[in-house]
């Protein structure tokens, strides 16, 4: 189709040049005009380095002001940004660098050492193609042909996610995916001139990145918080006229625990809540503080939310993820109305597929999540078909952990499933089958995992079984691991 629109940052420079694009609690701010100029300068420096249109450019960076500048610079070149999770180990990053065919690797402050280790392990990226963003050589002013338009069909970003089998996969997001995600959210929540969205989710995740897209598409100010700090965020909400925030359940719990006043200010209109099941008592507590929580349902493949509770239904449908956003469809593959079944999604915000994987030709994307719709068509997410564990908003995939655990000396087989946790919602639990006459100590396995897995992925409990539960096809039955432990006790 090759539909194009004016470059969205150029458009905001035309419409709202002096409006604040990004501000931080320390008083720093950057207008859309300044963001545009800084991004164009960085784009020219990157081109002078040798970055070309179509290159896959990896970025490993925390929530810093350099992040949006870099992202927009990449868009001016027409390259693709591969966004890496800063919590991953060097080994995990190395796999993604190779899998995504990354040509250039850029690191944020404090991450160059991990990046260099990952670069070496990947054996894919030459040493002269790894740079700390602040150390990119500044060139004399040159005239380069920067993009003036955005092709909605072009892939802009790649973010890694995983199924329950195999290695992590890179979800490809086009400019159109991000555009329609932002437009769909605006049609649901509305857009007002005084809107200010506090961004505390990691920008390498789709939930955080989508706020950057809303900013440049709406012409909206973003208050950027470098890390989740309850006191800072509550202070910003009270004193800085914050209107929106995106969080996961654990974040909401901590914000409410740290809020000592009776009610949140009336200027604070929306808490967009995603990242897994939400306990109803938490929603009730938020309601008592006059905190407007809108549950939302989405995934990396849907470029953030695809179904969200509307403001008019927020209090009447507590616990629901609402209805599909305007350009989207959400159906439940079930035997009848109000029955539980797998959630299927469709819409222009849904990714066309994964990099280096055969694209799906199916009309709807099967999410692997279980849910139902009530008699009024409101979606309720109840469980997951897949075995993914959601811990504090982070997805943990058992197959990845089992692969690591199976490499531990003396482990014959390994199975991983989630177990309830008051703080994180869920945490991984490992079930190990030791080789004959071998004793396995959890401290040793934990140390082994620390060098190979991000901290949040390391199992929090270890159990020993004589054999793992499997079906007739020899497929591991993760949901029966705790039952097997009870039978052997």
C-alpha cells in the first residue's frame, strides 16, 4: 500500500514548536522544536558513521532523555530500531543481536561494559560498530537527505518476546502499527490540550514506547521518570498536573501504599493498567482514593493496548479489560456467549509477524490468553493458554528457563511453572529431575542461573522430582508439576 504521512516530529515542529515535548522531575525540559533539532543532528552524525536506511540498529538504554532523541534520529534515516531489555544478561543480548541481524549497536550510560561483552559473545558485530550514545562522534554540519515522510508500512521497531517453545522472537512493528495504536487510544480516552503523560515504564517495552508515540502523534507533553520511584511519581502527580500514567499491577500497589493523602487530584484522569491479572481488592482501594483505573489488555504483538475499559464504564465494569478499541476486533473462541475461550485479536495495530519467521496468513492472531465476554460484550481476561509467567509485568517463558536449567551438571530434566507471590503476582518455580546418585543444591543452581538469566527470571523455589509429568505425546504438563510434587511427597 505504501501509505505515507508527514514525518510526525516535523509535523509537531510545525504545529507546536514551543510546546514541551519531554520534561523531567529535575526541571529539565525539551520543546518539540528542540527535540526535532537534536534528533536531526544525531541522525546526521549516525549517517556520517555509516548507518544507512534499512540497517538494523540496536539500542540498549535505560529511561534517559537520549532515548527519544535516538529513536527519532533512526526514523529520520529510515533504519529499524531493535530495542533491547536492559535487564537481560550479556548472553541473552548476544542472541538477540545475532538473531535480529543487527548492523550497529548503541548503548546508554552505564551499559557499555555489558554491551561489549554481548558484542563479543555474539561474534556478529565488529568492534568499530559499538558506541556509547554520548560518545558518537560529532561531525561538522553536513547536508544529508533526511526523511520528510513516514511510510506506514515500513518496519520502525523490533522488540523481543517469546512463545512457550523455542527462542525469543523479534516482533516487527511498522510505523502504521504505532500510529493506529496511538489513534485508537485517543478515540477511547480522548485528547486534551493540557494532557501530560508520566512515563515510568521502560521505553524498551511496548507499553513505555507507546507513550513516546502518543507524545509525537498528539503533540503531548511526556514527564519522563528514569526509574520507578514511588515518592517521585506521587509527588509529580500531586504537584505537576499529571493527567495520565501507564503502570502494571505491582506499580499501582506501591503507588497506593506510598500515597498518604485522602484522594488523588481531580486533574489526574487516567491510570492505564496492564501487565496481567489484577486483584479486585486493589481496584477497590484505587476507587476509594478516587483513582481512575482503566484496565487494558494487549501484548507486544498488538503494539500495546488493543482492548481498554472506557471512562464511562470504568466503575461499572471493575475488573474488565473493556471492549476492543475502535479500529480493532477482539473475539473469544468459545462454545457460546459468556463462555471462556482463547482470545483472538485483529486490527491495524497488530504486528504482521516476527523477524526471520514465516508470517501468519491467518486473519486473527491467537493470543494464547483465556477470557470471556459478558452479556454486554465487555472482555474479562481470566487465565492463559500458554505457560507464560507474568511477574511484576515482565513476561517469563518456562522453555527458556528449562533450557538453562538442563545445562546444570547433574540435571536430567527440568520443568518450570509459576507460583503465586504476594509482591510480584507470580514467580517461577523449578522442578528438577537429578541424575542417579546426584544431589542438587538450590544455591548452586541459583548461582549458575545468575550468569545466564536476568534476575527476574531466576526461579525463586527449587523442587526435586523423580520424573516430570508428561502426556501420551511426551509433552511436559507444566500445570501438573505441583500435583506431581504432592504425589511424590
